[in-house]
């Protein structure tokens, strides 16, 4: 099962696509068992998510969030860390930007307010990832289980903060008050009116910028080199004078910051207040994206758009088909993580044999 | 009389590598048969086929005259074949008893068989003077005793054909002598012993018959008494070995490295380095000879900053090396590098390279901080240029900077590592097992490079288990045994026997 | 303040909370001692909880439900084994993937069959009820002994007794049988086991099967005994708490069980503290109390409670290295 036997195009494109296709095939099978036609569902999904301009706007809106959580998980993976905590880090990121906005949104102009709020979300997200990183680096506690625990702790903590502290007096909703207009991110439908009433906003542009920065930093800087060396071979990284502890801690913080920034899109771009449980699984989707996109900027972008389409199409689908609730897409997400992340070599021997036969 | 084992035209290929080609020879029962060859000669593959780990692509294998197709290790065991591996196959946190019972438990419940097995083990230990306590836990035993446990396992399983793979690599001189006594006892009892080794002395000492392999084929199979070490060496290597390389006169300069009372105690309170003291001057090669596992690896780790000592003083050109007050060695190698210490690690694939990176990205491993442009960006243009120059200068093949380094041969990988460290213009060069897993032609070129560095005034510390290498390169030789320096010789005082004794722990001063 | 604090009911609750973790932890013990990281305890638990509740509801028989739960959990464990052992895939990712997939799938299937928002209907009579030990009526009024016999030792459902009875059984299997010896060897040094003629992959699959069977009881306990129905994501992190109990217990049966009891104790404490007015602080908010088990987990994982050594070969797929 040696991936080294296969040419790069096979490992970078063919295998991931085969794995993705397998996951979708299984999903189609389950949909069929639920009494629906997979083809029909696919049609509804594509229509709702891509062909309809407003739907496309929603797809890209979700994709923007997923790009950030996907980057969060990808950065950590480059260092060999499996950060499951993006969900909690995003949640805390929401708290960070909320605190900034609650404090400053009536006194500070938009051009300063928005960056400050984004800074708040990044800082809080980074802070939430710091302790798992520190424990892994200094005490060897496995970052997978600690970040899972921090997700649960975040849920409890935020529950308390939102309900007991942030809900305005006499408020009915489990959320903070609305933020001032100055904090509302400009929507893209002002430039592209064809998008209709979608929350697609400049966060999408920021997400693209983040992808570029990620690509440059990881592959073209010294820090990125140290990051990748640590992830590939800790012994050699230590030999090379790289501080493994520092790399782990800083990487987790960067990862947390990226997850925190994911909150900017949904809160400052759409709801304009901090609701309970707003991450709604985006952090876990980030894991699927990092694995499916193989931690590559282009892969992350394409996977994010795909998942955005799944979520957007999934909503519409669940409205039309009672047997396909939105939770179906959580199931599909799990399948994708399974096939793309744990079964990468499933088709490698077959592909290898096929190529060898063609060579003869 | 039927041969105990007979190989007929055995061939085995792994991808592009023909590990065994038409190997044919036979092993007489009740004899000790040596199989000798360098790394990559095909000895291990052949024995793996005998023990059922691999199936041969073609050819016949006969055990006691009958053709056999051994599909797994269980079938080999059933045929009376036992193997003592180079890396022990023992479960460290279990007792000797449990390790022996593993695989032959004789029933779902363990208790009934335990007493029986314990009694039998004690009886075997008596018969062969093995001195092993069945109730001891493996991790509490010394390496020599652990090996005896491995042998015990095989005897318990009624092995009649015993394969020993490089058994003396980790033994002291005394332990080796004990082992050979045991082997002689086995031979008297009619057992067949196959000894895989690269040590010519051992072949002479204990074997009846020796088969020499090279490049996957059998070069010759002769009675030991009918050949000499020189002849065997030549068969093994294929051409006369050049042992003397040109070097400048010995004129060492100032002291570069001073090591004083270096001690290392590990977490199990075992003392790995005991008051090690020595110095290295500019323009000299100090070689540390000794069997693996006597503290040399730990010494290199400490001197390169990869590990902290428990106590002791290290001075580089008169200044203390900055490891005092630290809790761990995280990031320390960078500081040592800045002070002019370069390191070619013993374990190349684990420490010296990132095997999934291309050659280009490995060509500056350890020196990545020096290559930044503004904003921390890597200067790829000059990295590529430097790398290409390096590959040409050191004759690395294939000379492709973008090739994954894992795809290069061991020798070429080592050239890249060596090139990288030399290019850093160090004042002190630490070199561990530089020619392990390296082909003969490359060995010579690496040795030439090291001598050139020495002539240019760089201080070099060489750690090697190969006495020939030590003799070829060293100006001064230190011998380590059990974590202490047991003796020092000048190059011209080189005496293999004396060094052997020193390796065995006999101090001369 | 402490009038509200019923220490006796905390103890009883601890006994009743522990089995969920104990079954899962024993399951994880088998898997991890053989060298396979089992992050999918959560998923297996959830799947078993749903299937056993669903089948129990339909057949009105809790035992058929439990058997069905065993079946599904074992099947998932074998799938997990295929991915981790045969395909040599990343075991951490496989575990997380299964948890996420099953979280979604159990809801969808529950919705499909029962149309009640992803849960099963109340099981009503098809549950396992508390066992009254013989002679309980006679001793009921004796102070302390009465409580001890009728509430603490007696009066639990059969699965509770099974969970505790399992501890010595697991210990015996692990340390005094051929299967256990081979399993431990495979988890510490698979190459040694292989050299001794043991089929490493098959042993690990057997271990996964045991894990699947044991974990199913955890799920069945949740839905059939504790709540009486299946609810989405009702495993609520217990799978990960069980893993932490393993770390706490150094992968040894008795110590791990103690870890489970500890978590059970905190869960019971949690319920008691809610509504209690502390001097100076007032009432502690429910959501903050809910944090306690997770915080304790982090403390254990930080190595602040015990030093633990995992099976040496854990998480590394076995590749014959020749």
C-alpha cells in the first residue's frame, strides 16, 4: 500500500476523488434506503446550492466559514496535531468579538470597529486553543482528547455567559443584544445584485486572502518549514534546532485564532448578535475539509465550497423531503472524514496495478 | 547424510531490488554454519525466507531432505527452525516465563501450564548453563541476558535449526565468549546453528563452514579451516580494501572541545555515562570505538545539544556551552549550531533528514534560520543554487534537488547530510556511524572528505562500531564501555586485541 | 445548606452512573491493550443506545433490544477494525469519523422510523427494572444496614450488577488466559508476537469485537435503563470520559473501574449541587456544574492525578518489517 509507487497526480487528485466518490456512493445508498431517489435528491441539491444565484450566494456564505475552520484544522495538521477543538475555539471567538462590539460599537467608527472585533475573535480563539497546546507540548496530554473536552467546556461556559450575562434585561432570545450597524460587514450583493438576498459578505474575500496567506506562510517561510518538519519528523525537527514545544503551542494558537475568525462571518456578516450554539458544527466540518482538501489551499477552497453546497442544498432538501433531515449531512460529513482521512489508501493498490498494466 | 537445510536457486525480488538471486548452498546437520556479507548482501532476506516471513519468488527450500513451503513463522517453528533476531522479539513488561509461553500456551487458561513451563525452563537453563530466572521481567535484564532469553525460547520450542542474526552486535567480549560456549554445547547435542555476521574473527573462531554472500548471490561456500580472513574479506567485498588514505601530518591546534566529568543518569536511575572526560583539538580526528549501546549514542546526543547531561562541563573554545539551568533540550541544538558544532547523526532516517521532503528541503535542515529574506520568506532561489552546487560537488546520484530524499540510496542520503554539515563551516564536527548502510564506493569518498576536513583544521569526533573505519581515520582512539572511557590509544598504537579488551570493560589506566 | 445534601443518595447515584462508563471503558481497554486506539466508543455507544431502544420498543422486550444493540456495536467495531487494522488508516481520524457519522445516522434513522424528532418513543414497560434483593423487606428498617442492603447494594437493574461483575472477569481474561496474554503482547510488541507465530491482525480484530460487544451494554444502559428512550447525541461525551478513565487507570481493569466510579461520583454530585445555595456564592449555575466532569478529564490528562503509561504499540498499524 505504498503511496510512493504512485505518481503525484494520483495521490493528489485521483485518490481523494475516488475516496470522496465512495463516501457519496454510500450516502446515496442510505438515501435510497430511506425511500428517496438519490438522483432526484442530488438534482434538488445542485439546483438549490449552485444553479440558483441566491442559493449560490448562501453556498459561498457557508463556504467562507468553512474555509476558516478548514484552515484552522489544516494548520494544526501540518504540525502533526489533530485539533478537534475548532468548534469550541470558534464559539469562544464569537465571545471575543461580542465583547469588543458590546464595549465599542456605539463609540468607534466601522473602519476601526470591524478590525478590532476580528482581533477579538482571533485572540479569544487562540486563547481557547492555548491550554490544549501547552498540555500536549509540556505534559504529553493528547491534543485530541483535550480539545474534545474543551469543546464541551466551551458549550457549558458559553451557555452560562450568554444566558446569565449577555441576554439583555427582559430579552426573550438566548442571545446577546443586536450590534450596532457600524459592525455589520458589507454584503457582496451590493456589488453583485444577482446574488439576491444572501448574507454573502466580505468575509468571503477575507477567507480567500487567508487561503493565500496560509499557502505562502506554510510553504514559503521559515516558520512554515519548521511547522512542516515538526509534523513530518519530530526527531529531525529537534535535531534541526526547532523548539518542538514552541512550535506546538504557537501552532495551536494560530489554529485557534483561525477558528475564532470563522465566527466573524456568521455573526458580523449575518446574525449581528451572539446566539447560543451558533457554530452549529462548523468546527467539525473543518475537520472534513482539512482531510478532503489534504491541507492544500486549493483543496481547502474546493472542499469548503462543496460543503457549503451540501449544507445549503441540504436545508432545501430537508424542506422538501421529510425523510432527509439536515442531520443526514452530518452523516455524510462523517463518511467523508472516514474515506478521505482514514481510508486514503483504499484504492492505492488497485490504481497502482492499473497504472502498471497500462505501462506494459 | 541429508543436509539440515538446503537452498536451491532461491530468488527474491523487492520492487527494483533483487535481494536474492539463485542462492544455492547447503548446511550440514550438527554444525555451525556462518553466513557472511556486508549490509545489503541478502543474508537477512534469505533467513527471512527460511523463517517464513517471506516466500521466495522461485527456487526450492529443503529441510532435512524434504521440500518445504514455509508460509509463516508458525510453520517454521513447527519444522524445528528457531530464530534469534538482531532486535529482540521480547515483550518488555512481561516475565521471561510469559514471553516463552507466548504462542505455546497450551490452552485457554494459563495457570495449569505455567508451572510446567517454569520447571522445563529451569531444566533447560541447567543443561546449557544459561542462567536465566524465569520469573524476572524482561526490562530488568541486561542485554546479554535478554539474548539468552531469546535462545531459551527457541530451545523450549525444540528448535533444531537455530538462526542467530548478528548476535554479538550488542555483546561485550565476555558475553560473546559465553554465547559461543553455549553454541558449542548445542552443536554437541546435534543442533544446527546458522550464524549471520559480518565479523570475520567470529567466523574463524566458531564456524565449521562459511558461505559468503555479496549483492544477493553466493560468492563461495567453504569449510572455515580451508580459508583465511583475508580471503573471506575479499570475497565479501569484491576487491582488496584500501585501508590507507592520504592524510597530512598530525599537527593538532588549539583545544576546540573540552569535556569534563560528563555524567548521564536516565529515568530508570541507570548510569549511561560515567565521568567521561576528554578533549578534541583543531585538525584532529578523535574516534570513539566501542560496541553499540555503551554510551556513545548518548554522548553524541549531549554534545550536539539534543539531550541534557545530568552533570558535567562542556566547553567549546574555552566557553561553557549554554545548557545550564535548562529543564530540557528543546531547541538547544540550534544554539550549539550557532557556536560552530555540526552533527552527522547515527540514525540518518530518524534524525538527520525528513524523509518525505525533497533533497532541496533537506539540504538546509538545521540552518533554516539563516536563509530568510524579509518577512521570514525562504530564499528559494539561493537554496536551489546551493543545493545544486552541493549535489554536484559531492557526486550525489541522482543529482535531482526535487526528488524525495527517501528515494535516494543510503550512501547518497549520507552524502547530502555530510555535504550540508560541511557547508556550514563548523569548528567541531560530530559524526556518528557515518558509513552505516552505505555502499563501499561511497565509504571511501566519505572517509576522504573527513580527512580533508581534518587537514583543513576542523576538530572531528567520530563514533564508529567498525574498527576498520576507526583505524583508517583516527588520530587518537578512545574506547568506551558501559558509559566510561576505558582507554586511549594513539593511531600508531592501534591493536585490535587491546581495543577488544577495552571494549569489554577492562581499563588500562 | 447541607440539609439539601444527601450524601447517601450521591453514593447510590454514583453506583448508577458508573456502568455507562464502565462498560465503555472495559471496551476501550480491550481495543487499546491490543494496540488500537478506540476513539469511537462514543459512536458505538450511541448506535447501541438507538438500536436497543428501537428494537425494545418494537418487540416490547428489553432483552431483544440489548441483543440487537450488541449486534450493531459489534458490526461497527469490525468496520473500525477494517479501517484501522486492515487498511492501516489513521485510527484517531477513523474514530472521530465514526462518531460524527453515527451521530447523524442515528438521528436520521430514528426520524425515519418514529417521526418524533430523531428520538424513539418511551419504552414504557420494555425496560429493565430494579432488582429487589431477597430479604430486603426484612432488613429495610435497620439503620444503615437497611439502606446499605436495599439501596446501595440492592435495588439496581441487572446491567449494573453485570458492569461490576465484569471487572474481575476482564481482569482474569486479560492476565490469566491465553487470549489475554496474546492481546497484551500484540499491544506492547507486535513484532515479538508475530515472531512467536501469533496472527497480530486477527488478535486485534478479536479485541475490537470484544470492545464492540462490551460497549453495546453501555448504550443499552443509557436508553433502556437510565432514560427509557433514545435521544439524539445522548452519549454526551461519555465515550471520551471512558477513555480518560483508561488513562487514569493506567489501562488496568480495577484502576480503570475506580476512575469510572470517580466520574460517576462527580456526575452525582453535579445533580445534588444544583439548587443548593452556597454561602457567599449563592446558587451555582447549572451549566457551570455541567462542566465539572470535562474539567476533571483535562486535569487527569494533564498528568496531575496519576502517571500513566499507554500500551507501547498503541496507534501504530502493524507492518511486518523485514
